């Protein structure tokens, strides 16, 4: 294949990545362990122009983000040189078929069939058949076992050979050596007319190894069910409404911004779109967990995944499928599995030492038993048992499997986790800091009056307020219609500057507008200044979110400190703090002052910050962990580690509880993995384990770790009635 041909074939699989990068996904079906990850990622990340290559072991896929000038044709070759076959894939392909699972099931059936037949002949030998009859039964067993091992052992032989031919070792190498060794010993014994052959052991060994790997593959898929379900729920396409009024079906990847689509009852929005037609009811449960129908209005933004419940809706596509809410959410949840957390790095470093140590241990076992006069057959069997029983699979799975399960459960409780490492940090949080406006309050303030100044100035304030994302400015903008032209500039944490005609205006806090405010009032106040002199003040009322008091009560019961950090005036902040149980509060804070307050709180332990706007972005980044409500500004959502997908705050104490629970399970998994290897290695080396028992034990270790992680899906959440007391 010429470079031009290869480039042309790869181009159709390249998509837009973050920050102007390009993205290519390659399937790596032979990747199955931590060593595989490091080999593939190391080969790709060393190439010029590659920003980041990350292997998703569960999906056997590597995602490569690279610069536009990078030579992407070299990526597949680099993976091949690292020892792994690969091919490009389209991540938007929603085909539910799993070729890896299909191969495992076929291999499992073949090995099971061979085991039953070989055991039938072995039983005859055990009953006392000797001489030529025994040799005949051994040869018949060989005719069944050797082809079965050759075919059904492919899930182990292929990755092992891929690694060995580039002078690497992975977890499949010792397994392949063990299978080949037991089969070869049996053939040699049969050829020499020996009394003992181990065809039953080799086929049964392979059978149990395949049972373990198949169950492991299925359970990993169960752990990732949340992200997989999101992909499956995305429609294959939609009906496009053409200019002449006719309908034409367009595939999901063909939908472009600006296309007019018709969604009938039961249809899901394929991409993020804008409602064009009359009001209608939609189900947003997939998006925000809300079970009640939502009434849409013309002009409203509708996220991908929303389902139409009654009358058809005419919508305008706003984004391509790859950039829709469903795609971004599924990508974030998949990324959790590849995040290099603190515990993950510890486990990976331990797995790095596995290959050389286990081969050395097996060699020493063989030599010591041989030196003690046990004979080469028994020495080899014990060495094979060591090769099989000590496996880093459980250690490699200990951390990511818990984080994947946690991400799925959080999503269905209205919390989107963007970073697996944040889950570890959340478990250590000692203090939770809240912004007030739009976070603890509804973010829908109402203008209740104008303290002083010409009433006509409300129109000026409304025009200037339209340039800001702050809830108070939005309320001002909605309170009056303005036809003035203003050149506006928002100053984060202070307000908006504007020039209207020959006058210079400011809208914002008292200090920003040069006003003196004692802050004694209970409501929020926005000032308007003209040419440096205050000319008007506007008062607002904003109710608490309905679940804010209960959320605070739950957090108190979880033994975390609480503090309110707000840029609002003293009276308004203290009123909210009192209604929430007299929590600590600081008022009139600039964005930098909020960040400084977070730094001060971090001296007593890890801090989580919950904020919604541009004013909170610095504080969100300064905190150990950050949350942004569903209605947060884009900059707030981008800075946060967790995003609430609905209007409730209950996801915050639930996330804290789940993080602590996940941290405990990660520690348990790591302890189980280490304990397993510490106990099993001496038993195998001392001759107390046959290769068959070693295979059962090795498979069981991975299954125990996965099952332990799946407990996170079943664990009951915190008792709400008890927490609210």
C-alpha cells in the first residue's frame, strides 16, 4: 500500500479533537493488560505531533489526539512495531456486535468440548488401562487436545507472540508458555510410551482460563454499561425537512448545523438543536435525570438525547453529532477508564515489575525442584503453576473498574464526572465552599425595586446588563426593553463597562461603581454609574433552591465543614447563611478573594468548591475538587471536575458519599490483589498447586476484583431521612 493510499483510507476515520487537534481511533484487539497499554501509548506518544495517546483497555481501543501537521499514516505502523495489530475504527459506529466476546465464546465452546472428550479417555486410563491400550487412548486424546489448544488458545497465543516478536512480555506470555509446555510434555510422554500424559490438564487448564477471561470481559462491559447505553440510545439518524416540505432521512454523521429536522413522538433529538415550532412535551431523563416531562418553548435549546412525548417538533440542528451532548458525555465517561490516578499509577508500576519477576520466579522454581531431585517433569509442572497463578490482571483492574462503575452511577444520579482523579480527591474533602447566586439560590432573581435615581435609567441598565452572564444582569435585561446601542465589556467579579454616546457607564457592585453601600439590606443590589458617579441602584430578590437546606444538612452529617463565599452584599449573604443553619459566610469577595479564601481553607484539608459563573472560575480551579450546577456559565462548566446535569444540589452529598465508598473499594481491591499474589506464589512454588488449580485461582482473582467493584452499583445511598436530621 502506498503512503497516498494509506492516507486516503485513514482520512475518513479522522475527526475533530479538542483545542483544534485531530483525532484517530484504532482498534487494538490483542491489548489485554497494563504492559500492553504502556507499549502502545509509549510508541505513539513518542511520535512527533502526537498530543496524547490513551488506550481504553475495556474497549481495546487507542484514541490519538494529534496536531494537524502530524504524519498520521505513521500511527498504525508504530502500534504494529510495538507488537499489536490494529485497524482504524469510527467511534460513532453503534454496532453492538463484540468480536472479542464472539472469539472468546467460540474458543470456550471448543475447549469445553475437548475437555469432555479427553476426560472420557482419561477416566478409562485412571481405572487401570495399561500397555498399548493406554498408549492408544493417549494418542486419541492428543488428536482431540492438540487442535483444540491450537484453536481455542488463540486469545492467549496471539497477544503473546505479538509481544515476543518485538522483545516484550505481557501477561499472556506466561499463560502461552504454560499451555504449550503442558501440551508438549504430554506429547513427549505419549511418544516415549510414558505412564503419565497431561492432555486432560492442558484442555481443562485452557477451559478455565477462557471461562475467567470471558467472564472478565463481560463484567468489564457491565461496569461500562452507562457509557455504552448512551451510545446505543443515540438515534441512527433523523427526518430532514426539506425546503419543499418533503422529508428525507439523514444519517447521524450526515447531520450538519443549520439542517431543519422533524422529530415525531418517541424520537430522540439526534444532535443538540433549537426548537422552531410550537411548545411540546419532551423527556429529559436521559440528560438530567428528571422524570417529569418538560414543556419546550420556541427558541429553546434541546440537547441530544431528549425524547419527544406528544406533538411533533420542528428543530434546527445546532451542532454535529460528534460535538453533541450525548457524544461529549459518553466520551467523558469513557475517558474515566484511562485516567492516570494516584492509585492507578501505583498499580501500573507494580504491574510493570510483573513480567520479569514472574519469569524469574518460574525459572528459580524449576531449578530448585530439579536440584532437589524431583525430576524434570515435576519441576516443569511446578514452574508452569507459578507462571499461571501469578497474574497482574487483578492489580491492573483494581482501580479503573471502580472508577468506571462510579462514573456510571453518578451520571444516573445527575452528576457528570469529567476526571477519575477528581473522584480520589473528593474522597479526602474536609470542607465544601459554595457560591450563593445561581448555586444555592435559583439563579432567577426578580427586580423588586429601584432605590434611587431616574426611573428612565432602567432602560440604560437593561441594555448594559444584556452583555453579562450574571443572573442579576440577566434579570435587569429582562425587565425592560432597550433600543440604545452600547459598546460593552464585562469585568469578571465586578460588572460591565459600557459607552453609550459620549457617556461612560458602569453596572455592577458598589465598589465598581464608586458607591458606598453598608450592605445591610437583605436583597441583592446592582449599581449604575455614569462618568464615575452613581446614578441608580436596583434591588433584587432571589429564592433558595428548594433542596438547598436538605443538601446542607446532608453534608453536615458527612462531617465536612461548610462555608459560603459570595461577592454579594453582607445582608443578602448573611440571610442565606442563616436560612441554611448559620453556616460560615464571607461576603463582598472578588474572584481573586474567593481564590485566596480557598487557599486558606486548604491549609486545613482538601476543599471542594461549588460555583456557577465566570466569577467563580478562578476559585473552581484553586480548589481540590470543583462542582458546577447545570445552569453554570460555559467557563464554570469547563473549569469544574463534576457538572450537575439537573437543577438539584442533592448530587453533591451523593458524590461525596460515593467517592468515599469508591476509595474504600479501591483500597480493598489493591489489598486483595497483593494478598492473592503473596499467598499464591509460595503455594505454587512449593508444589501445592497444579497448573489446573493455578488457572482457577488466577481467573478467580480477576473476577473477585470486578465483582467487588460492581458492589458500588448495588450499594444503597446515604439515608436521606437520617441525613436531614
